[in-house]
C-alpha cells in the first residue's frame, strides 16, 4: 500500500494536530477537555454519566486507519467490537446531533471526536432510541485559520484463509464410501476408471475438477485506494469545512471486466455563519454515490455448492473435431466464444451455471445514493435573561439502493467425447445466445428520514459556589421505507438539570417522556427519570495540592430507559380474527358465505390494551483519576435489568386458551459487569511511551422466560442470554456397541434414526432410554464475557511504533453449514478427511460418511460441533519515521513522515482455522501498507 498525505495551512497557524508529543500535560488537559454528549457539550470534569471519548486527531498519524469501525474496535472502554456497548446490543449512532445515521458513511479524516454514552443517565435525552447506549460522532467544522489537507492511499489485501474443498477424484472416492456405509452400490458414474481419469488430470475438460477458488477465477490479492481532501477556513463571519473523498475497493473475483468492485464518492460541506448579534446558523450537506459492478454470479458464494465433478464450465474449441463431424462447424460458427472456449453445461444442471453467468450472463451494478441535509439555528437569548439560549435542528436524509442489470441469454453445451479425447458432439442445454437489449432496474430500498429537535438551555452561575445548567429538548424522528405501510416514528421530550457546588459536587437529573405509536391509546407515553451524582475529591483542600493524586472523581447513577425498539411490529395490542382456516365450513341459512356453506371465523391473537414499553433499569458506580500526571484510570461497575420484554406468552394462560393468548410484557434479562481503562504516558530522555489498556466483563442472565419444559435443566431461565443449547457428545459409536444384527446392545439409549458404528453418540441426560431434544442442555455461550485491548505507542528519536492488541475469552462458536456438515451428495471440504472408519476409530475427527441426509450426525447441535472462540489478535502495527527537522524546513514543510503498517496481522487461538475462514460473500482480509504523510 502507498499513502500520500499533503497539508497546507496559514503560516501563522501554531496548532499541529499531526505531531504526537508524548507529554504528561496531555493527561492533565484531559480533565478540562470538552466532551460532546450529543445535545450538550461539557468539560470532562462536569460530566456525571459514564462516557468515554477519543479524538482521531491525536492518533491518525501513527495509526493511519481510515475505517471508523476499525478505529473504534479495541480503543474505547466499555465497547465490544465497534458498536456494542457493554454487551447490550447495537448502539444508536448519532452524527452531528442526528440519530440513526451510519458510521460506515464516514472516513476518519472528517471526524473530530467520538464519544460513547453508556449508562441511563448519559443516554436519557435520547429517549427510547438510547436503549442500548449511544455513540456520538462529531465531524470537523471550519476554523478561523485556513487549512488544506489531502490524503491519498492505495494498497493490497490478502485473504486470511480460503475454503478448501476436495477435488473430483477424492470426492467420488469418499462418496462411494458413503454409499457403502448406507448399504448402497457405488454411484454408477463413479467407477474406478472414471475416478482414475479425474485424478490423473489427463483431460481436465472431460474429467474436470472444478475449484472456483483457484487462481483460474480468483486473484491472490485485491487492491484498494482511498483519496480524501479537506478544506477549512473563514470568510468574515462565515466558517466552512469541506471534505471530498473517493474510495475504491476491488474484488478477488477475476473472470471478466465486469468484476470491477466498488467505487464510492462522497462530499461533505459544513458551514457556520452569523445571521446577527444573537442568531447563528449552520448548514451541512452530505452526498454519497457508490457503485459496485459485478458479474451476475458471486463465485465465492457459488463455490460453496458447485461440486467439482459436475461438468467442465469451459470447453476448448481446439478439442472439437469438426473434420470428422462437419455438422459441428455450424454449431461452432454460431456459438459465442470466450478466449478460445465455449460455455460448458450439463442437462441435469442446466440452471446451475455460475461460470456461465459470470462469462456470458451479463453484469449487475449495485448503486447506492445517499444525501443528508442539516440546518441548525442557535439563538442567544441573554437579552431576555442572562444564560438563556435556544437551538433548533432540522435534518433530512434520503437513501436509495437499487441495481441495474443487463441479462443475456446464452448457450451452454454438453459435449460428447470419443476415445481420442476429442469432442464429437455438442448439445445446447440452455437458450440460444442473445444479448440483453434492455437495462433492468430494480429498487431494493428507498428510504426517507426526517427529523427535528428544538432545545432551550439555561446556564447560570449563582454566586461563587453554585452553578446550574438546565435544558429542555423536544425531538421527532420519522423514517419511511418504500413498500412499508407504517413509518417508523420516534418522538419524545427530554429534560436535563445539572447542579454544581464549588466545582466538586455535581447532581444530574436527566429524563425523557417517550411516545410510541406501537402501543394502544392511553398507554403510549412514559416518563423515564434518571439521577446522577459525582464528587471530585481532589477539589477538597486536603487533596487539592496532592503531589501524586492530581484528580479523582467518584460518580454514580441510577435510572430507567423506556423503549419500544424491541417491539417487533405494530398493532400487536389488537385482537386478530381470520377465516379460511383448517377447521373448514359450517352450514347456515344465509348466503353471506359460499352458498349455504360459511367459513369458520377464529381468533388468531387476543387483545391487550395494557401492552406497554420495554424497560431498562440501570445502575452505575465508577470513578476516574489522574495519578502523578502520568496515569489516567477509569472504572465502572454496572447493572442493567431489561424487563417487560414483549412476547406472545403462553405460560400465564391455560393450555386450552390457544389463539386467545395476546402479546404481553413478560420476559426479563439482567446484564452486569465491570469495565476498566488505563492510560500511562511517560518520557525517559529521548524515549517516550503511551500505553492504554482496557478490560470489559459482561455477564447476562435470563431472569424470566416464557417456557415450559418437562425437565428443569432445560429451562432458559437462569442461563446466559446468549446460551447455546445442544446435546452432550460422547464421541462415536464403536463396533462393540452393536449386536451382530446391527441393533444396539442392551442398555444403550436409542437416538435419531438407524445407527451404525461411526455415528455420534449422545448422553441420555434424563435416563429415559432414548436421546432426543429433551436431552438438550446449555453447552456454551455465543458471546465472550471477557474482552481485552491495549494500544501501545513508543517513540525514540524520529521513530514511533504503534500496536493495537485485542483479546476475547469465554465465548463459543458452532461449526455449521455444508462446509463443516455436508449432507447427502453435497460437496466435501477438507474436514471429512478425518472421517470415522474402522481403521481410524481412535483418531477420527468427523462422523462416518453418509450419502443420505443424516439428522443424528449433522442435523443437531452438540458439543461435538462446539468450539472455543477465545482469541488474541494483533490488530494493527505501524512504524513511523519523522524526517529530520532541518530537512523538513528546507522543503518548506511543516511535517514529513514515512511509515509501514499492517492490519489484521496475526491471531493466536485454538480454533484459528475456523475463525479466519469466512464462507459467505467474501473472505476475511489481511492488509499491508507503506506510505508517507506530509504537511506544508
């Protein structure tokens, strides 16, 4: 990868955000650093809720990632992945005050600050939308000084792992083995001679072994590039910021020129201007256009199912014997040719032609068009009373995702071969070649979102010791999706009152009154209060001049968030009646039905006028401290009780109640844990270090679940929210477990279907003599309760080394899909090489092969398919070299540095082979880069 970054600015500009100086003063300034909370900005010392903040300008030079999710991953205390706060689920994204926008539309160069709001007190003003926490993104705005920056990057990415399926000969051999295990004769087409011919490669077109992941169709690597330019400055009372970007991301697929990959162009303009002495306004505009041109077939997906032996997708024209078969000359003359080949096919698989679609089917272009417009007006109302202000914010978003395609009809030929390896017959198994003359357009998504919020704020210093800050917010947000009859609407009022005593005691009362159209009349509104408290101990006289404890703030909060986001649908409170049911008809003496036969009318769902919002009760206790001006520490203990979750519960009603059961507020979960973050800065002569470390532990428990199981051990209540249920595997049945007639020996429980040696054996948990779904128990958990991360920046002289490390511990995964569990005649991957046979009974890692669907071995989850998902990853490394100051001055530059970096570099895990293999759409990638960065 090559990166070039240019910057130009006024000569009298003194700030230099691209230069990192590891200085303990950076931590001291963090105390008074202004933090954006979305609706409000406050100094860090005055923030009561649990929040964490990063500023990309502090690290982009030494960690030159341009992907926002990559920058978030592992960098923020309390964040799992890139958008999950404390394990509660996907957080609300707020960009420049607008909720519901996507961070995937941004590049890091245009971001000023990212803040995550974690507890109920911090998210209260966002009402129902803040249920899972909030990620607040603030973009850059214009400055008084003119600035100009350009960043250009291009590079390559390598797949971490590619699927490894067996070739034709090995597949045929093992499939015949599978048929033998089932008591069936070998496949008539898989004779020893045919298998030998496929293995020899003597004629790969007659005896193919198709691998869609091979270099014939896939490149070893793909390229990408990124260009970003931004301008900022001021003209009189108007400040402006403009960001223009272009991004190109190529695909591994390499069949035709249609496989071009994605290109995205974006432009952002943020303008701030003064209308008069008491009114300021801003106008923001964002436009994004993305195009992704592809063949009609994604071969990476198709490769999961296209068997290697089906047929040759290409037939060499040189192999066609037109001399002895002159009729083929006419066929050849009329056929469309592709680099000396015809499209191959097979009558039995005429609709399964992935390479034919790629070569001859045409192309598809997926287009994304996004525009966003914001207008804010700030009113200084101090003329009415000192400290009074107001703000209005209006936004409009337009999202359109559609695709255009040109679809061609094409011929595919099934050949007849002679003994000399020549094609002596061709049968077209599809249509005649005909180019598509029309462009097809289909819209996959058309969305319009508009929103408004108005805010009144009062800020007043009362004497020397008291200060008050009060805000009232009214917010409305509506999203309409094409073909969806009901728009998604969110409306609420928010109120915040903050009181400060002597800059050391802070009390926060934040609340919202939320409204939901998903609930019945009379039950659509809910008041959600939160209360927060913080105490800056270092403002006390006894600690104010401490030499080692520079800052210590204790904080606590308690509150509730009401939300309808978990209610999946509208009008769930209404009763539903329907006809045309399986109960048939009844006779009646009128003609309102079909003659004298009238359909039964039954109830499908009962009515519940008391259906209410889901509830999150939140508790948080934490602190933050600065020690010896070198060590910043923050920690929180938290608990979130999620109750009144809406389901169509059965257990509160008798069994005969049937369709009368309504939706109700029933299920409840609890999340609890702690988070810890530390940052150490120090310098020893010419050597400096900046080391950050974070730990998050989150445990979840099902507190109440609508369930009825015969055995208590199957209850989900008391288990983790993300529990995995399955059978306990005891390994494989051996030959000694069966009688001579093939039946199980006495005392061995029966299982799913007819069993043989080499089948998986499961534990009979309830000792009833049979294994079935009643023996499923909790065998693992999808989420990792422990997450760790550390970012390390070391500098010595002109060199700076950055590394980001992450780890997850305690989670599990389940190997699933046809790659790990092929059924019937599905293609085999490398995992089946460890199959059970009498000779490998003690070393087998896979059940016996079967040519028939096998529920016992492959259709049920069990500990056999469970794997440990714990991992330690080296996410990114970058080595930067700053050119000598005198060199830079001679070139009339402010800064010049070169670097080498890599992303997703390495992983240590017990099951790395499973974790690094991505089977759908595209592989996981490893990135490498070289670059330079300049500022003029």
